[in-house]
């Protein structure tokens, strides 16, 4: 095994997370940068408006990307360039968020990839006044220099990862994550798991408290009397809050899909992959299997659930 990975960085046209307008990729093999690539992107059609503030930061305009490859082609190229590599980026919430939301905007499935965030790694490794890339790079002895910002940032994240791996005698990105007690993030069609500090042994799921049924719930509400289960990371509320919202509408929240379940809500799901039989999680697989046997189970996205409330 060797320290192989691909680092990635995006710029966006606006504050909308899927408005990818530039990408930089840096390939690392055995702890050495061996290749760099990237370029401009024509954002998804509904996200192509450039904000003045974003342009002031990266200098990219709508005119500059007018003839650039569209996101749909760039997404396929990124997947081919990275191959089976773990993706490394600084601030995965932003960069992996761009990847996810741009794919959703173009109605294409998310790629399958593991990823790590150098910001999360650095927070575990060092006490710093700020965990922005310049501070983390300086702590690791990495110089940020170059002409193209996305390549500067991708290279910086790559070299920070190499420095951290050497400090912790990690041979692979997975070893580095283990050394710093970080959970590797994962993305695949219909499923997203962020990269975070490893949770304690007793997770929040185990501490869920079943709320009392609401005596004021409307019997005509579409959730009334329905047994509801949640799976995946919810974007708009905690799992406990989702339980409480469901109970106020007269639903009965439970932890696992069983013969009683009527609704399964799949959190942080790309709607493009919610198709009949799509096993986006273990709970979804059980729900579709029970559906096939005739059980009345409706599968919802988080947005569907919010609208039903």
C-alpha cells in the first residue's frame, strides 16, 4: 500500500453550492504530486448566474465559461481522473457539496467515492487560531503558490495530507483517518456520509426519545397514524427534531423498517436515483423488499417529508 489519492478544489459562480465554474485536480502517488489538471466549467443551466462577490474572489465571469465544457461532461471527467482514489479537499462541506449539488441540478447520479477533509484532519491534529488552508498549510510547512487558485488549493490540500501522513506514519489515506480518529466520508448514488470526527460509542440514534403522540393532530393529515422511519443524514433538522415533527402531525416514529412501517424518509438523497427498487441504504432495501411483498410503504425524500408537514 502507498499514499495514493487525488486532491480536488472547486470555485463557484455564486453562493448556490452547485454552481461549479472551475475545478482543479492534483494526483498523488506514493506521497508525491505526479500530475495536475483542471479548468473552467459551464455551470448547470439553472445555476449559471455569476455573483459579483464570487467573481471578485476568483476572477471568473459568465463570458469566460460560455464555451467551457458543461458540468455533465466535467463530472464524468472528474470521476475518470480520480478513478478509485480517495478524494482529498480542504473544506469538504463546500467541495463535496459542489459535486453533489451540481449533479443534482443536472439530474445525474452522484459519483461513488470516498473522501477526506484536511480541515477536519487539521482540527484533530493541531491547535490553530484558524483552520483555513493558509493557516493549516503554514503549520505543515507547505507553501501555497501558483497561478490558478483551484490548483493552488488542491495542491495545498494534497501536500498537507502528505505532511500529516508522515507525522502520523500513515501509509494510506485510510490509515491517516484512523490515526486521527476521523471517519472517512463516502458518496455514492443516493447516499452521502460526511467526513467527521468519529462519533462516541453511543450514537445519537441510540439516544432518540420517542415523543408523545400529539392530541391535537389532524386525523386527515397525510402522516396521521402512519409509522415513519428515517435513514441517512437530514439536511434541515436533527433526527430527534424529525421525530418530534412527525409526532406532532400524528405519525409514529420508529428506528427500523419493519412490517409496521408505512413511510421511509431517506435523508440527503439525490432525487435522480430514487427509482423503483433503488437500494440506497439498508433500510431502503428492506422497504423495497416489503413493498414487493405488498406492504404499504411510501419512500420519501427529505423534501417530500417537509412538504407533507
